[in-house]
């Protein structure tokens, strides 16, 4: 697929920012998953270059996903790493098959309120998870979002409160300076015009220089290795190549490997489709991406990652958000971030290991604040209860459970309101107030499904005695069989109890309604 060079400079700069965000995430997710740190880098490179090129999305960025940590950790512990890699290859093959079978269309059914709620929740989680890194407490792996109560017994807030007991002055200073730089580049007109230099990159450089200054002037607050990026360094070509691991061929005969592969394929595909929809909503140019092509690209990417010893990947909302916020316009940004990861591990691992985690935390906190903007809450509130309630339920559910469970809960609430609205749209009255002896007009909507049966039934049962009800089907294209049967029963039984005259208008002949109206007026 031909790549556009119209936004080359903007995309390359965005790719650099995403690279800075993705680097610690790749390493942190790998370590949290019980895998070699280099496995996360492999996944990040393939997700950027290969998936980025094959994907139809202009802004989505793929890499190792925090939502798969629990699955990976258990699989690696029970099966060993090489057999686990076999499961990754299997998962990729399943995703490839799903894409070719055009199963990605399910993404079109994710309600906007749930997607918006998911984005806000992820913003809140990012802020919560990055504050400890910003103050110098790096016990948690950067990037282990949605990963609670697995390695320890802490609850959602206790680790955040606990982290303040280990606050580090150097990290706090660098985090504050980094946030100030990013805010300045977003607010100060003169700095906003410097399109060639992203604020996030300046913040990282400033963090490195400040820490070097600490080493000379204030050694007591210098940020040490455990609070810096820890990229594995290979001292020779053989040492570098030894970091790649091949999957076990025998694993293809292992039932558990297939079970894990199917599980990864399902979870990764759902997360990818959710992120794809979210990315399209955040895309400033409002373009649409092909979900089927995305599944195909993810499948090929996971096959490649499994064959080379990497982790399974998905489209990732944190990287995608960073990409869009950094000004990305095309898929070149995602590809560039993968190239930067590859070049970095080959050429400058020592320099990258000087980057303070506090600087990277500052970048992510600013992304989190943008995702969880107060404006979004106000916007959803003004859209009414049908949009706001599923939105806020999704926010709370994702924050306190995990991505898939939270979205699932949000979908259930959203479906309830959709069904409730559907019932209201099945018909409408000519008049709202009804009195005994009055003629009441019920006009059916264009489509009346079985979901509308309960509402229509309740309406008919509450009609006053001695009235005339006119049921008009002039505008309908389809009426469900169950609804027709319910109307027939009302005509032959329910209406007689209240001496209600029923007038049918414009019902199609194939509905065979006239023969049930022998005691009523029909038209």
C-alpha cells in the first residue's frame, strides 16, 4: 500500500513521541508477563513496522498489550516460553482467518457512549498508574494497566497512597519540569508554532540533562538506575541474536497451547476492535478504518511475533492516543515508531537508559488528562441520560475491573437503553391524554420488531373502556409475527372486556388481519 508523504514531518515527529512512550511500555509489559524484556521490544517493532504498514488505520498503533498480561503470565508459567510462543502463532492464525472471513464488522456495533467511557477510564487509569513513576516509586512496571491483584494483595488505591512514602525529590522535580514543558508547548503561541520540535521530546531531553546536572551539583537527588529506562544491551552480535526465541513445534500438538491461542485471539481481537473504533473517533480528520484489514494485519503480526520470540500484540489505546496527540496524520507515524525502536536497540541503548521514568510518566499523565477531560463529561451529560448513564457506568466499570469486563458492563447498560428507546419508537399517539369514549390513534413505526411487543401490549392493556382505537400501519415496512399475534389476541379477547372498538388501517394483505376483525371496524 502506497504511503503518503504529505505529512512526513508531522508523522515522523509523532512517531518519535510514540517511540518514547512505547519503549518503557514494551519492557514493562514483558517483565510483568514473566517474559524476557526483549520480547516486548520484538512485539513493539513488529507492531509498528509490519502491522502499521498492513493496517488500514491512519492513527492506530500496535504493540504488546497490558490486557493480555494475566493470560501470558499463566501460560508461560504452565507451558514454558517456547510452547507459549506456539500459542501466539496459533492466535495470529485465528485472527488472520477472522479477518479474511470479514468478522471485524462487529466493531460497528460498539455504542459511542461506551467507547467514550472506555477512553475516559483509560485516561484515569493512566494518571493513577503514572503518578508513582512521576514521584520516583517504580515498583510497578510501567505499562501494567488493568493488572491488579495478581502479583500482590494491594487494592486499587492503596499502592498509589503507598507510593508517596517513597517520593524521590529528583524524580518529582523532573516530572514537574517535564509537565511544565509539555503544557508550555501546548499553550504558549510561540512554542506552539515550533512544529518541528514536539514538547514531549523536549521534556525527555530536559529530564536527561537535569539528571546529569544533579550528578554534579546535587548528588543526593540523582535518579539512579532503578528509576531510569532499562533497555537490555547486547555486547556482541551473537548476544543480540540469542535474545530471539523460536516456538516449539511440538507445541502444535499441545491441547493447552491451542486453548491459550484461542483465548489470546479472542481477547486480542476484541481489544483491537475497541481501540480501532476509539482511534477513529479521536482522529482529527475523521477517517474510517477497515476492521477486517486490521484483524488480518494483527494476525500476520502475531504470527511473526510468535516466530521470533515476541509477545502477542493488539492495537493499543495508550500508544494510539499518544500518536494522535503528537499530531500524527497517517500510518507513517506508527511505522516510524517501530523503526525508531529497532534503531534504538541497535545503536543507542546506552543513551536511552539515561531517560528518567519520571519524564515518560509526565508525558503519559498529560495524555491521561486529555483523555479524561472534563469537557467529555459535560458533553455526555448534555446528550441526556440514554448516553450519559452507559458512559459513566463504563468509566467506573473499566477503572475498577479491567478493559473487557468494564466495556462488557457498559454494553449491557447501553443495550438496555437502546431497547428502551426502541420500544418507544415503535409507535406514537396522536394524543397523550385519553378519556373514556375518546378515539385514540396509534401509528406504528417503519419497523416493529419483537422488541416492541411488550411496550405495545402495555399500551393496549391501559386503554380506557368504551373507546375507539385506530391502529395505523400506513408507514410500516415490517411488523414482527409476535406483534401481529398480540394485536389479534387483543382484538378477539382484550378489547371485548373493555368494549373497545378497534380500527385497523393500511395493514398489508399478507398479514391476514382482516379475518380477525369481524367484530370491529377495519379499513
